[in-house]
C-alpha cells in the first residue's frame, strides 16, 4: 500500500499555512500523515495548531531551524510514510483528488521511484497551468518543467541519495533533482498543485538562476546550452515584468503556448 506523507514548512505565515491545511483536509483520499514544520519567530502558528482541533493525521514541530532545506529534512526524518511530498505553506493541492490520483499511479506502477504532474501558478498577471515530463537531457533548464511541490518521492531515494543540501538557500530542490535524474519516474498530465506566487525561488528569481547554474555545473560540468538558456530566462524575466511582456504573454496563452 502507498502511504503519503505531506510535509509543510512555514515561517510566520499563518494564513498561508491554513490555506495549505484546508487543501489537505478536503482530500477525498486523506494522506497517511500531514507534518508541519514551523520555524516561526512568532507564536501564531503554534497557538493556532494547539487551540484548534486538528485531524489525527496532522502533527507538528515548532522550533527554530537553519533554513528551508533544514526544515525539509526535519519533515523527512519525522515522516513515517513511504512517499513524501513538500507542500509548502501557501501552496495547495489543485483539487480534492490529488492524493487519490497519486496513490493510484504509484500502486499501478510499483517500479517508479517518483512522479510529478502539472501545476497551476500565477504568471503574466493570470493563472496558467504548465508542466511537462522531466527530461534529464534538459536539466540545464533548471526546474522549468518540474514543480517541487508536485514531486511525490519515495523516501528510499533520500536514503540512497541523501537529504536536501542545507548549504543551498534556494536551489535545494533542483540539487536533489540532479542527483535522482537517472531514477525511474512517471509524469501525469493531471494538475496536482497550486503553486504559491511568493515562493523564495520566485521572489529571488535572478539569484535562483545563478544558483541553478552553479548546481548544474557541479554535477554535469559547463554547457553552452545552459549558458544560452540562462540568457533567455533573464531576458524573459525582465520582459514579463513589463507592460509589453504581460500583453505578449496573454497572446501566448491564447495560442496555448504557455507550456513552452
């Protein structure tokens, strides 16, 4: 049987955590457990969890941590399921069938080590759905087609390849993806999650690009494709944050090209 552990890390963002919890609680097939790693400097989240009834599958830790990767690792170490998914505070499952869909896919495909699916996010002042099957040969593109929150990973991969690198402040998910790139996976065209617009890799986008370049070269060496791709992304970043860029992106979505 498949036992899914949902891990939610949070930091002084009570309302975002509540959004995530609500999306877990409405699942037609509930998770094996929902673990909240609260590294907040304020007591709001801890007080909310203690003072409001929580389902039996939810438990939490409220204590200081050493950043995002450290919080991820705490959740993994505490989890007892055989599959983990990182659904950060503010992120949410797309609908009530997400966990049921993933459970069914793992049960039907016991050889796979991880899976990912499509995700919804805010881009160009509108909501779009993107996501394509992971391709190792296109890892130089970073997390372009893979959303960390839509990655359901067998815990055994962490036992084999290690935990998230605590020295990485933004690209710890990409670093882990580079390590497991040869493992058997499955892509589903079902939309699994809503990606919160204020994630660290979004608000620090240009720094995230620098980190992705360094991480890729650590595992795979220098690449002309990586260099050209990063130039493209920097140009698109500045264009998308302009009035003209928003207009062009709307045209792109109307042509059904948002996933390119």
